[in-house]
C-alpha cells in the first residue's frame, strides 16, 4: 500500500501527484501529522528532496517495507490519548444457575419499592401537612357539669379613702406624716387663713346687731300693742258712761222733765261710744298682726345671718383638719408651711378596715355581669368568697371596671394596690357537652381538629358558651372525641393533618 509523503502540505511534488492520481487506499498526512511524526525518532521519511526536509536522504525505493508499514501505526499511536485499556480485564461469565433467582429477587424488591413509594405518595396527596405528636395538646370531649365564669385581674383598693382639701386659702401646717396610723378625730393639719377668720368676725358682728334690732322690735311691738289695747279699753269705758247717761235720760223723759232733744242725744252718744269701741278693737287686732309680721321679718333676717355665721364657724373649725375615719395617712399632697389655694388637696387617708377588689373585664361581658353575682377572690393562694357590688357603665379602652366586696369578713394582712385574681360565676348547668378550652379556640371558631388514628381531621363544629377552663359544644362533636386544643395555624386549614411519631 502506498503512503503519501508527510510533507504533502509543504508542497512535495510527489505527494501532489499522488493526490491528483486519486488512487484508493492512499492516506493523506497533514501538517499536524508531520509534526507528530517528526517527533518520533524511530521513523525516517524518505523523499527525493531530502535536502529540503532534512530527515531522509535515501531514495524511496531503498526504504524498507517495514518502515513504510509502521507509518500509519505511528501516526495513530501519536494521535491517540492514553487510557486504562491495559488495566481493564473482562470478568468471567457467572454460573448459569444463579441468574434466575437474582432476577426474581430484583423484581420482588422493585415491586415492594414501588408499593411503598405509591403508599407514601398517596399519604402525601391525601394529607396536606405533617405535625409532630409532641406539639399537640389534646382534650377529650365529655358530658357533665358546666360552670360559665369570667376571670379578671383585680387590685385591692380601700373602700373608704377620703382625700382632704383646703377649705380656704391659707398656710398649711401638718401635724402628721405619711404612713402614720391615726384615729377618728385626730388632728392632721392646720390652715392659717386670715381672710376666712376676718369674714367670720364681720358676720358675727352683723349677727349681734340683728339680735339687738330684733330685741328692740319686740319692745316696740309690745308698746304699740299696749297703746291699741288702751284705746279699746277707753272706748269700752265711754260706752258704759253713755249707757248710764242714757238710763238717766230715759228716766227723766218718762217723767217729762227733760226735752226730747236731750233724750235723743243720750241715745246717739251710746251708739257713738259702741262704734268707737268696735273700731278700736279691730284696729288693735290689725296693729297686733302688723307688729307680728314685722317681728317675724326681723327674726328671719337674724336667722339668715345666724346661718351665715354658723357656716363660717364650721369653715373656721375645718381649718383644723381632722381624720374623718380610723386609718392611715397615705400621702401628703403639699409641702410643710406652704400657701395653698382654696380646694387644694392636702392629704389622703386610707381606711384599713374596709378593703374591696377593683377588677377590669372586657366590654363583651359588661352586659352579663350584674351586682349581687357570686365571685371568688384569690389572694396569695387563698380563695375568698365575694360578691359583685358595682359595675361601671363607662367603657375605657375596651375595658369595664367593677367592684367586689368580701363576704364573711375581710382577710388579714391586705395591702393597698395588692394584685389579686377574680373569678365571677355567670351560669351553671348540668349535662352539658364540653371540653377543655385552649388558647386558640373560642366561641367563634368554625371548626376544630379531631384526632382519628394517626391523623387530625378538621371537623366543622358549633360552639356555645365559654368559661375560663372549658367551652360548650352545641353540635359537631360527640362524647369521647379527642380535640386538638394547641395552635394549628401552621396547618393552613388543611382537611387532614398527619401526626408523626
């Protein structure tokens, strides 16, 4: 087989003729092959133009046939990359008796894997979420006695805690300090008020003058009454004298010793005397009524002034601030020897013998809590019975304030503003289907998760009244069901949730 000179691309004329000849089986060697072959020192490339190539000097006919046969092999070895053919050895054929059991086992394992994978896929498709059993809190639905109540935080407050104010502007001087235990009527502070003192003295002087005027009026009334009575008495005496004169005139007229004119004058004198007496008596009565009215007016003026003086006397007495009840001085509102205005707070007194509990609940319970309801007060681990005494009609920040008093005596050792817990019973019923109330379940919950085997199924329910620890079931659940009462918001309302171990 003829081989083409490696210097074909360099312009060898023999190679060019070989290309033009187009004989089959001729191998073309390009410049890249020539570089590789030039690096192989075992080969010699004969060519008539040896001077040009510098590697072959003998003629082509003198080249051995063996060298010519090694040219394609050298080119192939130079181009091929080294591999691991020398290290790879074919394995012997396995024994025929082992082929069939291995195939059976492989098929069985593949079938089992397919079944397991299909079961897992079915569980994953039928269950939207997976949750650990350790995260779940489960409550059992049961039927029994249901107590509906409301829990609230309370504070111990004094039922009687009066704050004393300044009755008038003045300088305050305290006789007690904050924290002192005082008795009723004990002096706590003194106010020096010159303005109030001067006003009291002026009004007292006015009252004295009115008392003198009233006494003078009484004397004048007595004098006028005596004058009126005197005139009536004189009129009565005149009547008697006229009647005697009429009797003498009648005797003389009967004897015809006096003229008729004198007799008629005697009759007129009697009538005149009687008329004067009647007028004098009526005038005395009117004068007496008028004097009584004047006296009453004077007395009313004096009484009014007496009330003013009495009020001022009380205010002056209140300049000495005294304890209205037995208790303890809570705080002093003003510094010592300070000039305070009228109605300024001076101090607060706390009655230690009358404490109540002030609580706050949500406004949704305001309409259900009524005065007189039973309550349970927890103080330092002790349960004390109580009764709701008042509930405020005002709502502040969605809260309603109420008061609870102690039943059967106040516990010892209570302190102002001490924290307590209050439980108010709203309703009690028997034979009610209920379960333990969780933090994430309320009366408005439309559905709950019920544990059934290894799954938690979302079941629509209708819930009723709720208490502190339990909630009523109206429909959707049966006694013995296990309800998940822990947080299930991660389930995203999935129909079923798988429970992992």
